[in-house]
C-alpha cells in the first residue's frame, strides 16, 4: 500500500539525524515543499542554530505553525529495535527518533498547508512557519531570537499553533493552552573544611543546609487555580565532599520551580531567600528563569482547534497546562494566542520512539481544518 504524503515526508525527516543543534537539512526539505505554494523563505542563523521563518501572504491575521527539527540524542542504538534514524512502519506504528517529537507534526504542517492552499488559493491573511533546531537544547539561539527579530520589525503573529506532542490517549484529546513557568536555582552553601575526627574545628555545610532543604521541600507555595496545578519545588542535584575523612567546605544544591500564575519568579526568589536566611546560612545563590507561565484562554484559536478536532475526529478535547516548557513561552509574550496540538506523547525521548501512523494523517487533517476555520 502506498504511503500517504504526510507519512512519506515524516520518514524523510526522520532519516536526517538532526540531534540538537543540527538541522541536517530538514528545514530545506520542508521549504522545498512550501516554496511552490508561495511561501517566502527567510533563513535566520544565530550561533550554531538554524531557524526558518517562512510566510505566505502580506496581510493579517497571521496563523503560524511553530516547531523544531532537532531531536534528543538516541542513547545506545543497540537498545533500539530498529536503527533510530532508519524509519520503519511496523504494526501500524512509525518508529524513529523524532516520530512523535516532533517530525511527525512538521510533516503534518506541510501537507495541511499544501491541501489548504490548493483548495483556498485566495485565502485571507497569512500562513507562516517558525521552525528552529535548538528547542531540545539550551533554546538560546532559536525561537527566542526569531521572535526578537520579528518584534524588531513589528511583524506579529496573531495565532500560533505549536506541534508539540500534546495528546494522551487519542490524537487531539488534549490541547495545551498554557504552560507553567520554570525557575532554576543554583545554591552554594559555604562551610569550613576539616577532619572528620575534629568537627569542632570545621563547619559542615551539608548539615547546615539540610534543615533548610527540608523546609523548602515541605513549603506550601500555592493552591494553583482553575488553569494551573499548584507550584512545585524539586531538588535536582546535591554535590559535596572530597573524601571519606574530610568534612566538606561547600555544598552545591540545584533546584527547580514549576510555577503557576499564583506566584511570580520574583516572589519565589524572595521566599527562598527568606528561608535560607532564617537558617543563617552562608551562601551564594544564582537564578535562571527558563520561562514565565503563559495562558491562552478562550478565543479564536482555542475555539478553532476544538472545532477542528470535533469535525475531524468527532471527539471533544481537554484544555491543559500540564507538562514541561515549550517555545510557546517565547511567543506568548508578543500577544499571540498560543496552543500546542500534536500526537501522543507516550514515547517521546524514549528508546523506540513511535507514533501511530494513521494519527499523523488525522493530525494533518486537523491542522487543515484549523486553517479553514481561521483563514478560509
């Protein structure tokens, strides 16, 4: 049986080993399909990251599809049932690194645009694609830089659909209409190094910081709200010591907040400092804000996505803000409505990553229907 255009393109993309920040020609492949439709190609390279801004049309409103060509490392390839960059369809599933996260969505973007433009050559507004190759990495030279460049010339997106794998049990059963903020803390607690047999001549920073960490781990941060679950605090790394007979002189602690709109990065920083100071620690503390929380409430994009899913699949969809961060954190502050809609996320970043092959065709149909709802 011949493969659908969406599956063929997804397999072509998976064959390209685009581990962050490599693009491996994926954006050029996508552009080879978009250019005949009238999309203008603007290649934006920042640092070692390739970015694509492709737009068809001059006027608003602008519906942008956003995604990334980069994938996470495969891990030991011997653990895969099939070579990760040699896509194969088996028992109805497409296997390969990036099948779900997110080369399947990229292929669905392109084929949806192909059908929509063929059927609606005089559509209103503009269609755009914002594609990066560093979403899975530090995310410093990708979407954030493209958005800065677009903002500098006052080029706006009205609606942005990100193809991250949002679905849980069936394609389209969950739409991410927001994300929690992510705040990292890097704490160094200072003590006095010494011999374990002479603790009165030393000061153990591990002992000093332990009660404070217990307070932080058990602190009530907030209840969440109608859109977000409660803020969470997690310790991600503790490191100290130089030998079995040495009281350490320093203790390093890394931690992360995934926080909702009931708090701000600034309020969390203040509360952490207050707890540390209450324990009279000698410390240095640096912060890194990966992204503030964002929310797209009811509006044209959410309504169009819900309607499209209903039209194509017959099912209702759930709005959710759970999960990690996405590049939506860079796009939402521009004023754009942002949602994430993609395939099932059960195997993302795992060995033998896969996606139901039929789901990619369904996803392409949903994307096309969203284009119809908003721009036809």
